[in-house]
C-alpha cells in the first residue's frame, strides 16, 4: 500500500451526489479548520479544527472525525459509475482545506490515481508552497475572492486579503489548473456595484481566468450557530434580491467574463 494512503485528516462531513462545486456529480469532503472567521459563514462548525459538539434537531452530535485517505477513497469508489458518466469526482471543501494541506494533497493524489476528477474550494489563505503541493493533482480550483479592499476584508473575515490576491495571481500564472473565482455576495460587505466591479476587474486581469460565480448570501447556517451556542453575526440581514444579483451579473459580464449566479 502506498504510504500516502495512510495520511490522516479531520473532516466534518461528506456529501455525495452534489451537482454543485465542480463538474458533474461530486462527492464533497468537508475538512475541518479555517483561518478566517467570515461573519456570514454558513458552516460555523468548520471553523475550529477541534472536534466539537453541536445541537441539531434537538440532538447533540459530534462534529469532526479523523479518517485516512484510503477511508475517503473507499467512499468515493461507491460513486465511480456516476463520476464516469457525468465527468464528476471529488471536491474538497471546508473550512479551508489548505489548513490540512498534506491530507488535501494526498487525498487529491489518491483521487487522481483512481481516475476521478478533482476540485478544491478554497480561499487560498496559505503559504504558496502549500498550494503548489496540491496543484499537480488538481483539475479545478474554485477560489473565493470576497473583496479587493484589505481593510473591509479584515473587518468582515478577520484577515486582510493581500496573500489571497497574490496567490490567485500565482495560481493563474502557473496554468496548472482551471481557476474559477467565486464571490459570496454579502449585504453590507460587498453588495455595491463598485465592489462587484472591482472584484470582476481583478479577476479579468488574471491570465486564463474566464468565469466568476456569484453566490448570494443565505441564512441556512443560522440554526448551526444556535446549535453551537453562538450568536448569529449577520443579525436580521436578508439575502440580496434577484434583480440586484442580475445587475451584478451584468457588471461582471461587462468586463468580458462569464458569470454564473450560484454554482
Ligand atoms: S472562509 Fe469559508 S469556511 Fe472559513 S469562515 Fe469564511 S465562509 Fe466559513
């Protein structure tokens, strides 16, 4: 058995049969741990690396489990025929998968060796050497760019964004993977024409990048905050209206990029 198949990582969920977050039918492995604390985060149980307890539907459940690369591959194997027919495969999500970059690297390696397509959802908030480690095994990088203004980024996520923007450019220039930019559209954070235009113009300047996904804010994570005994940081803010999202789509498209709402 190859040594990398024994690498252990900490996950908090595995979702099969997803048609989001990559091409075709995907199995999404959610890794625990994140370096940001976005106020709108819909997976607050992903943020801490530590294993936690969360109340869901009146029952207390343990969030977090340590598995090996081989354990994850065994689950992926069950969906081989769906992957084959749809062009789907493995998507790593989080949290920020690069917090556990060795596990991410080895699991992507294992998926490629098994003949599955691979995708990574990540905001690229890590030293570039960690990103370089996963790129050889990655077909598609779904990279968050949340804002171009460092202060506003820090106010809403806990960290400013220069490392992430720099990494986005390095990944694009490497040409090693298909890079798609994703932007959560968050009321009071980045939901003005100017802010969306600025993100689109930055994206359009990245070599080889042709597409942005705009992901409208939603409140689906609310119950998880309650279950973790945490206040919901977004208060009563409502999701952006459909008309507003369509206007943002037109702004993105005016920079020459394709734009998908959702994705
Ligand atoms: S980067 Fe993603 S997982 Fe991390 S806090 Fe922000 S929304 Fe949550």
